[in-house]
C-alpha cells in the first residue's frame, strides 16, 4: 500500500497553522465546514478561473461569534482590490449574501510567486492548456524557483502528455525535498490542465529551508558550452597542411631556386 501523504496536512498543527480557525458545537460543525468550502470555491472561480486573474493562492477563514474574516493571499493584489477598493467591496457583499453573516475581507500580497507551489502548479497547467512543451515548461519553473531561493523543487506531470495515446508520468527535480522532516518548510499543491485530448495533472513540491530561516535569492550562472575544435584529435591547435599541399610548395620553391641560379650563371653577351 502507498505511504505518501500531503506535506500540508502532515505539518498542520505542528509547524503549520490551520487554514480555518473557529470553534463550533456539534450541531453547527458540518454547516460551517461546508460554508468554508463554498467561500473557497467562489473565490477561486472569481479570481483564478476568469480574466483578469488575481492569482489567489490561499484563503484563510477566521470565525468569531458574529463575523467571518476572510484573508486572501494573492500575487496580484491590485487586481483583487480593484480601483478604489471596488472589487473587494463587491466580493464582500457577495460573500455576505452567500453566508448570511457579516464578512470582512483582507488581502495580503505574496512577495515571491516563484516560491508558492499553488501559483507554480497553476502556471504550468495554464501553459499546458496553451499547448506549450511540458518538459521546457517544467524545467523553466524549476530553475526560476531555485533562483528565487528555494533549496529544492519537484514537479510531476501525468496524463496524455503532448497528446500521446498512452498516458505517462514525467518528473523534474532540482535540489532536495525532505518530506519526512517536520521542521522542513515544504509547500505542496496540485492543479489540473484540461486540454482537448484529456486532463493532465500537475503536482509541485517546493522546499524553502527550515521554518524560521530567511530565504536568500540566488542566481545560477549558466556555463557556456565548450567550443567545437576544428582539430579531430582535440585541442585548438591549427590544422597541419595536407601532404599534397606541402609537396606543391616544395616543388614551387625548387623551381624558383633553379631559375635564379640559371640567371646568375648565364654569361652576358654584348653586340659590340
């Protein structure tokens, strides 16, 4: 049997906090749980599935006795807030109509989108829908995450990749992903690319280091490919002249020498 588990659920309550924070009696627990799910689905449909996309990666819900506080973590807060806060006010009114409670909406900016697994997985899925090369797309996002300061990245795409008849799984990995270490800050997300030839699943793991460590961005220097040497034996030495050319040069030098000698030895005859 498989022993894999979600890195988010594995760390929740130990090193990660809950995404919904409230207390409810037994009778209301199910209603609150369904309501939270409706809020998340509505926000995802509004800001992630239609243009302009707000890139909302996480929705946190905190309930008090009379109020529901919804916090949106977004890479593009300007689109979520809207001009003069118009979009946030509209969203708040729609959530109040849905839940029947007073709702307050707060927006937090994600400083580094390349280190957020949800945004990386959604970006890859979006590019796969546009028929981009899956290998190049996976490699680009792995490198950009490592350049942003990640210590390890793993991306898995599975399905009918490139429209092939047989579904398969492709993995791209850079650095290390310590899944068993509870102290390791590993972000995980999955997304689905719905293409014309079937659904392609995308999973992303990003290891950012230990909890509490600062993430330092780094630039990976790309090495230049070595020049191809003209000499088949290797090295950059110039090619030796062919044997036939050397013979022709020697023959020409010999002819010139003979002519010079004849001119010197030939007597000068005067007509006097």
